[in-house]
């Protein structure tokens, strides 16, 4: 039977699997299978060419038992409510696993930002906040950047919200530019968090990162910084990287600056000369030690999971491995670390930004990185320890199951304490 690749169906399947293993209370399970609040807004924007266009936007608050909703806003032509719901669910598990005082949320607008100028993007961003301002805020639901949204867009949203409320509300949104009190280290925090997890995972699997071969799918915010940081922190050998047009491979290693130059000059990493051109499918199946999917969802599936040769799969993208593939990788002894652990660095540093905004006291970069390292390394070890506890009881579970069990238990305990079930 073909796999169902609908992101929200996958998010529910993952929860159901964990609920069964941990014997989750039925009422708690039912609450956690669905978002608490789903909002669709349709709003007109006057574009710079004089046209008035109506856009559709979403904001989903999945669960707020442990604190206000937290989650990015995506601008994408193929944005769907199902994707936003799935990502809001994953944010709930992400903030809970990191043990930071938030729930989960996500937003999106169906639009094509690549075809819009700055004036129109600003008008769109301000209109979205006018449509939703009663439902977001520093103690309600706190947005952030995600696919195709930037610090500049966060600054416009913060400004619009503050104008509506008649006062500066810096903590209503994170991922802002430093000039309006964003946090040091936010821009590469997702990849940096992923690198701390990789360091711990390599030690766990007894892999020497200096000698390891790494392939990275994607060269956007997540993949680009993962490449440069893996080089800088571990002097690792990145042998392959890709973007939507395809990938490049050189067994001896790729030069970061030259890959970046090729991407800037030609629009694709395939403009790099000293490498063999490969497809995205071939990149996934390379004989490497570490595979970092850092692009889009559903890349490792039932039909290609048995061809993966890496010893560690580090899920920097959201949802790159399907539930069926998850099991295949586990049975083949590949350490597949789940997205909501690996890419939680972004939301952890967003949390630091919010704490700094609320206190009006700002941290240095070293402090941001060391606190991020402490939280995300603890999440990795919590996950592996939980997996081992179950193994000791004779129950084989994947790292994703283990991370779910930790995250879901915390949210369920908060709901129980509050009397929701
Ligand atoms: P991005 O838009 O900056 O980059 C995406 C990259 O993927 C680009 O290099 C693009 O060319 C490539 N790509 C697109 N389609 C592809 C395809 N079919 N095959 C291979 N590559 C393809 O996005 P990003 O911010 O780097 O996000 C990447 C992933 O990481 C997403 O799943 C996102 O949700 C997740 N993520 C990002 C952050 C963050 O802080 N940026 C945080 C958490 C999770």
C-alpha cells in the first residue's frame, strides 16, 4: 500500500504510536490528536501595481498547556492547512522536549514571496498581523520566521502589532533583527543546535567527526550553516550538498566558500566546478557516515530507506523521514535522530530572545551558545536514555518514539495538573 504522505496524518500517526507504547490516557490522547485552535483569515492587500489581491493565511495554536503558543510563519505558494497543523503539533513536541515554557503553534500565508517586492511583502505582513493581532502576543502565541520569512518581516510585524497596541511589544515575535532587540546567535541557531546534537551523537556511535564523510541535502538557512559550522567546529569532510536543482559530490570534500560562490553566481550549487553532478535521490544514498536532510519533507520513504548507507541521519529539516522509513532505518541499525530534537536550536534561541525582551537585559553570543548547548545536549541524552529504559524492559523503540514519549508525558502532565482531563 502506498504511504500516506499528508503531513498532519503523519504527525497523528507518530503520536498514536508513542501513545500506545507509553499507554497514554485515552482522554489526553484525544486532546493531543487535534489542535486547540485553527484560524483561517482572508484579507485584501493593495499591491504596488495598484491591484488589490486577497490572500489566505492561517494560524494554528496546537496546545498551550505548558505556556503560550510558539511557532514560525511560512510564506509559500503551496502552503496548506494540513502542513501548518502538522508543524504546530511538532512545535508542541519540540518545546516540550527542550523543556522550555511554551506550547506549540504555526502560521502561514499562501503567497509567492519570490515574485513580490519589499513594499508588497511589507503590506502583506502588516495585513496578516492586523487580521490576527488579537490571537498573538508575548503571553498568548509568539510567531517567528520560517520558510521564506525573514528578520525584516518579523520587524514589520512587530511594528504593526506595537502600533495597534499603542506600545512597544518586543516579546510578541522572535527572530527580529538585532536593531529591534533580536538575539545574538539567532540567525544560525538551528544549524548550531544540530551541530551540538551531531557532536553528542557521533560520540555515542563512536564516530570521529574529523574523519567522517557528511552529505547535506539543502543549502538554505539550515543546510548552508550546517555546512559551514560542521567545517568550523569539527573540521568535517562535507562530500556532498544539494539544492532544489540537484547536488554535487566529491569524495575528497567540497570547499564551503567556493560552493557559496557558485550558488551566488549561478543560482545553484551545481555551478561548483570540482565535483560530480548528482541528483537529490543519489545524494541520500551516498556511502557517507552522516546524512543531514536539511531541505524538505518526505525525502526518506518506504521506497528508498533500505538504500540509505549513512550511520547517522540528522533530521535538520522538518519531516524528512516518513513513519515507514523510520522503522526501516531503525531495523537497519541507523541512528535516525528526529527533527523536533535536531532542529530545536531555532526555537531554543527564540526562547532566549523572548526572555531577553521581557527582562530588557541582553546576553553575549557566548552565553547564547553555551545555554543552547546545555539544553539541546540534555534533550539528546534524555532521548537516548528513554530509548534505553524501554530496551531494558524488553521494548524496542526508535529515538523518535523516545523523544515523543518525553514530550507527550510533559504536556499530558501539565494538562492533568490544570484539570483538562
Ligand atoms: P530555505 O528555504 O532557506 O532552504 C531550503 C533549501 O532546500 C534550499 O537550498 C532549496 O534549494 C532546497 N530544496 C528545495 N526543494 C528541494 C528539493 N526538492 N530537493 C532538495 N532540496 C530542495 O529553508 P530552511 O530555513 O533552510 O529550512 C529547511 C528545512 O529546515 C525546512 O524543513 C524547515 O522547516 C526546517 N527548519 C528550518 C529552521 C530555520 O531556522 N531555518 C528551523 C527549524 C526547521
